[in-house]
C-alpha cells in the first residue's frame, strides 16, 4: 500500500533501488510483466432491485503499487517534455496537468462573449468518442511517439509497455483465471490520459487543416474523449451548415484512427442574447446516420450548466442545493473532532463571482 511505500522510501538506499529500476526500464525499453498484471474487482452498486445490466456494477482495477509509482514519475517527465516541445495542441484541455474542466469552461465563455462583441451568435456541437481508451491502437500510438521526436529508448519502452498485458476478475469470492488484454490502453492506468492526448494530437491537426482548406470557421475544444465544435455567425443556418460539414469530416477521420463517435451523445446548443422568445434551430444529422438534434433550454457540459444568455442561475442553484444536501448528511457523522467539525474544516467553497465576463461557478469538495 502507499503508506507502506512512504515508510520504506524514508530510507535513501531503498529509494535509490526504485530509482534504478525506473531508469533501467527506460534504458532497456522494457516494462516488467509483473507490472502488466492487473485485477478488476466487480462491485455491485448499492440499493438496486435487479442486477441484470453491466451499468449496475462498478469495476475497480488494481495495479501493482510500485509499478504505479514508476508510471507516475514517467508521466510527469513525459508531460514536461511534451509541453516544452509543443507536442500538446492548444485546444487540448483534458487529461493534462494544469488543465481542467474550469479551463474549458473559461475558454468557451470567452469565445461566446467575444462573438457577442462582434454581434455574432455562437453555436456549439458536443460529441463523444465511444469506447475511447479500449479503441486506441497501440501500434499507431508507438508510431506517433516516434514521429514527434522522442528518442529510441522511449519508443522501445512504450512499444513494450502497451503489449502483453494480463488481467483477472474478482466477483464476490470467486476469482477468474488470468487472460490476455491486448487492446487499447487501460483507462485506470496512470499514463492513459497523457498517452491519449498524444494519440489525439495528429488527429486534431489534420482535422483543423481540413476545415481550414474548406474555409469552415470552426473552433475546437478537446477534453479527452469529449469534443466540442464552436461556430460563430450572424445566422444560425450558416452555423448549422458548418457544424454539419465538420461532423461529417470528423466521423470519416476518426474511422481512420480506429475511433467512432456515439451519435446518441451528440448535442447542439445556441447562445444568443436576444430578448423575448427564441427559436433554436435544430440540426439534422440523418444523412450522417445520426438524429435530429433539438437544442434544450439549458445545456450541461463538463459539469457546467449553461443557458443561452450565460446567466448561470441553474448552475449555481444546482451546486448550492448539492452542497446543502451534503452538509445536512454530515449530521449523522456526529460532532466530535474527528467527525463533522473536521470534515467542515477540510471542506472548501469557492467564492461566487457574478462579474460580467466571468464564469459564475460554485466548486466544492469534501476530502
């Protein structure tokens, strides 16, 4: 466990041994088979009448703790090299250090308000890549790592790291036999997010070049397996046509990368400051195998709840009610120093900012 490792690493000699193991893995281009083994524990979600669907269970993947520690070190070094050599696209805002959903919300709000200054309305099209991590082609990923300029030791390491992985299942007291897992990247792996960002780098660059050549004015925000097209125009019909063409290019390009968009999770939303009633035009995706997308009164994206005027009333109401419910539930923890007082002390509530041009946000976490 992590507590054991912390005690062990207080001894410099033990710490140096782990450092030597990590360096040897990179220099030899080899990831020990012991670290490639994982165990998935299937936990049923509580208070369900029937357990006849996979959605009613929560899988938790357990890796070797020393292997996870070395992966964290590699992840930090890998991200540092990617950022210092501009291997991260500016539109990639997820799965990376110092970038979060807050950054994505701020960027989107800035684009919308910048368009309003020019008297243009903004249309957004959200899409989701289905089965993203299991669908990543590790041969293509190794090729991308080589093409961006990492040395041969790094390329050899990831060529070995991504293959010959093994897993077994725990279901109650029953343990399934070990079997091979030779597809994609494990979502629970420490390196999965940074590797997925690297995988999507050439895809986003190629997509932007296609849109630029066709003179389609679209901005892109990428947050791991969630993507967002942003179109600005004086007429929503023009924006919808740009979004339609962009989505067509997207689906064809994703197929070449071994990825698929889930049509049922696509959404469209229009931002407009006009007073009175507002008719949001739908987007017909039938020719592309999708549905007719009808904009809703509000839109939830990456934890934010937007309305067309960026007022954030629904967002604040939702999270304030959630916070109040959590505090009320704390009563059952008692009033001891290790109970509710301790938890309330460790809780944080970010200030609400209602100033013009900024995101009104309520963020809270109980640790």
